[in-house]
């Protein structure tokens, strides 16, 4: 009778290591799946405003001389950015917002920058230092009524409203010209952009 060769049993420690590795691979795969959609925050979900009519607002102009309403901008793609002078991330993204407003000025896009929980004079000094865009409307938000309507709890935060007045995109945190341009190209092509976590936020002046 020929000899029968039995397979050699793997040591128990080896099986445990392979099991641990397989589990780690699965965790990494799930994490990357979330990260690809929601950036650094896997708990982030799309804003309930997406694909719904944008909340109407009328806010005073930051430099005085009247106010601006969302209804005044009907038919255009509107980019609403909430900022403050005390927000480090707002300072970092400001030049990119100005550049993007300039780049899309002839494509039916209007930028509105709304000061969030900030002294108007401090917001004006912020713009005096970093520069204003002549293609952006700068406004204040007394009582944070507009910020509340849009569900803003941290800044910077940027919303995109299409020509029909529907919220079709949202950027959470510090953005840049590449992200802003991609969002606008998508929206101008008639698609919904969705939610993008682009960077960090802060909710109060005293945060580190």
C-alpha cells in the first residue's frame, strides 16, 4: 500500500495571525470606502437640504447700503459661503474663493459671503486685509437666522444653489479652487454635486 501523506497542520498562532490580518484588511477597506465619500469624517451624512429648495433669506450688506435676498439672484447658480474673521480655515481658503468667483464670473455664477457670528467691523477688517472680490456679495447675518436655516454649526461651510433655487451641493470645511471649480462644473452641467468634506472647521473663536 502506498504511503499516505497527510497535510501538515498549521500552528494555532499562525491561524490567529491570518485571521487578524483578514479582519484588518476588511476594516481598512470599509474605512477607505467611507473616506472616499465623506473625507475624514465617516459619520458625516448628506445635508437634508440637498435636492430641496434653498431656504429664502434677506440679509444686510456688510458694507451697508441695503440688503440682498436669495430671490434677487434667481436664475443664477449661487454659492453661499459662511465665514468669520476669527476662523483660521476661512483665512486659508479666502484667496481660492476670490479666484473662483473671478474664474466663473461669466458663467452665470454669483458668490455670496455671509459673516457668521462675527462683529461686522471685524469682518470688514478681515476683507480689507485679504482683499474683496468684485464678483462676491458680502453680507452679515443678524441673529444667525440664515446660518440656522442652513444648518450651519461650524465654518467655513459652502452651499451651492442651482438656477431653479435648489440646493445641489455642500462643501464642509476649508475648500480650495480645485474643489470649488469641480463642484461648479458639475452643477453647471446639470448634475447634483452632493456633500464634500474638504477640510477642517471651527465653531467658536477660542478653538485651537
